[in-house]
């Protein structure tokens, strides 16, 4: 699990930090790149999902209320309860697929990336 609330862009070719900014109010749980590699999505322990564009530190869109809820379903396991967005994926047909600790899988059609 990622425990940072920061999103960091690092260019490995130039070995240079591009940008760093606070992405969410809680820990990041998932991150995925769009197929065109022009944008990316982050999911947090709070359950919200945000869309970002490289070169711009302001989020394009926030799926706050549409995200995943926290759950105490697995609170008896080591590490405590699972929270928020556990996995994100954008497929080649512009669908954002998210899986949450609440047990739901959500599919969203993205109009623009």
C-alpha cells in the first residue's frame, strides 16, 4: 500500500523530479496511466478518484462522491481494515475500471482523457 498523500512526477530518462504536489487528503492506494500516456488517475484511501494531466498539477476531474467507500470488512486481518480504492485500470476503449475495498467494481466511460 502506498502511504503518501503526495503525487510525484519523475522523469527517469533525465533523472529529474518534474513536480510534486498533494493529490488527496488521505493515502494514495492506486495509480494508473492512460493508454495515450498523457494523463493518469489516482485513487485514495478515502475512496475518491482523480484524473490528472502531465505538466499540470491541478486535477482535471474528481470522482469524489462516485468513488469507493471505506469498509471494515477485513478488520480482523493483520493490517486492520481495507479502505478506499484498491485498483485502477484504464482500458484501450476509454473505460476507467476501479475496484474498491467495499467489494464493488465500477466501470466508467471516459469522454476525454
